[in-house]
């Protein structure tokens, strides 16, 4: 079946069952196989092949020497770079982008606006989530999850079944081991967003957390240890019974930690202002995570990594806290690799089958040269932030910047991403699509003439 205004050049091997859309350019050396469906305004380059039952969406560009296997779904506005190979059953969503010589294995899902740079390899059944980026020559193993806005730097390796959560940045050349889970280092502002009011916590617990006479406090750590283990026990029972997890609540634990860290009065004042800002009642000025609310500066410290300058948590307490933060991330995650349910991953964390690491967040400025702190415990850290005593005041300004050519995230506003920047990204993608459309129209005009 065919439509008018096609530019299928003489010599192209298009199967008679293939559907070719309007204003589509197909190079004479290209191969379109049985029951393939090619949308409108598509460009397919020299010596590229489209497999059986594969769908290519509108305004998509497939460069030369690409091999697209059978039963692949490529959505609208996708760009596939030269020499890229895409295995059977893959799904590439709108505005996904690959560089040249990328290898994508069977059953991989690449979600909206994700970017995969030159020479990268994504192995079988992995999931690359929205707005994430994979650097040049990086290698992603089988059944790996890369979270939203995560950045895997050049030459990094993420091994089989690993989970890299949203906003995490994996450094250049670093290796994530099989089954590891990586979460972003939480900021003070983020902890305040999900903490409990003191009125919902017992007076005895608040009093223990308020005592800063001994640091670290054995009494405070004993109390927090009990609360952490109680949460782990509750989650374990729910998962073993096959129930939906409804009782995961770290708000009191976060509040007690912040009280011990900053003191009770400062905690109350800061929490009130943060809650007002979340309800739209305060004037908020944000520069990265250096947050000012009505002229009051909210600390932008980062916790549990190199940026954490306190010593209030004993090692085992810190380990359990990090594990529960990872479980909290799992509870909030929307997209999953097949067979990785919330409970299966959670029980692997609790049983020690998965280590949890704390990484610097995408866009966080580097201080010093060390990415790793090895505590020789189950939860380790690799946030590259150093020990500069003035680090609070030195963060990069600037907003999230998605670079489809380099596949890197260079920064972001803390409330995840500003609407303005999302619109800029959309506008840039639309401009690219219109340029592509104009080029195709020009080619078709030459063909008609």
C-alpha cells in the first residue's frame, strides 16, 4: 500500500506489504522488509534496513548504515545516528536520540527525550527512562534501569540488574556492579520537604533528638536504630503477605535526624517556611539548591556522602537509613524492568542481596577528585563533592540543560526542573523537527521537478 508524495528512490528494496507515509525519503540502497510501517516525513539513509513488523513514527530520521531489527517500535521525532543497531522488540519513545555506532540489544526501552551518545551499548531488556543520558562508549548491562534525568558519563559501566535512580550522575569511567542500587545524595531542602511536624512525634523522641551535648549521641542513635528497624519490619511483613505497601513513612525519622543536626528551634522555623513555600505561600528564590525563602536561606547541604560533614549517625544506623531511602525511591518509581517488582527489589535490599550507594546528583558541582567513599559496609557513597568548608556557597548556578549531542545533564533547578526549561527543550525539539520537515520538502520538490 502506498501514499502520494513519497520519495522512495529507484533501487530501494521495499517489500510490497510495507506501508510508506507521505513526504518520506528512502535512500535507493535502503531495505524495508515485510509489513514494516513508515510514517510521514521520515528519512531513511544509505544502506539502512527496517525489519519486519517494525513501526517508524512521523518526523523520524534514520541515518545511513543503521540496522533496525524486527518488531521494533520507533515513535515520532526520533533521531537514529549513523551505524546504529537496534535489536528485536525495542521501543524508542518520542524525541529519543542516539549518536553514531550505538548498539541497542533486544527488548530495550528508551523513553521520551532520552539521549544515547556515540558508541554506547545498551544490552538486553534494559530501560532508559525519560530525559536520562548515556555518555559516549558507556556500557549498560542486561536488565538495568536508568532513572529519569540520570546521567551516565562517558566510558562508565553499569552492570547487570543494577538500578540507577532519578537525578543520579555516574562519573566518567566508573563501574556499577551487578545488582547495585544507586540513589542521589539527599539535600537538606529535600529532607525538609518530606519530614513530619514535631506535634506528630512523641515529646520523648524530640527531647532525645534535641540533645546535642554528645556527638554522636548513643541515645539518639539507639532511638533512630529502633525506628529504622521498625520500618524495615513493617515493609517486610507487607511484602511477605503480598500486600500493597501503604505504611512506608520516613517523615518522623527525617525530622528527628534534622533536629539532631540543626537543633529544635531552627528545625521548626525552617520546616514552617519550607511548608509555606510548598503551599505557594512564600516568595521562593531558587538558584540550583541554594534556596532563599522570604530572605531566609535554607541550607543546601547534602547528606550521607562526602558533602555530609556531620558525625551524628553511627555506621549501622547510616546504612539502614540509606537502605530505607532507596526503598522510598523504589516506592515512587513509575517504570520498571520486567520482573523487578517493588517487593522483589525491596527484599533484596533488606536481605543484603543488593548494595545501596549514594551518588552525587546530576548537576551537582564537583569539589576534589575522589568519587568513592568505601565504608566497607553495605551502603557506600561516591558523591564527588570534597571537604571544602565553604562548599555551601560555591554551587553552580544555571538550570537543567539537556544536550542531545553530548548526552549530558549539566544542571537543574531543585524542584526537579523548571517549566521554562521544559518548554525550551520542547521548542528546540520542535525546531529540529521543522528543519527536518523543510529538508524533506526540499528533497521532494527536487524529486517532483
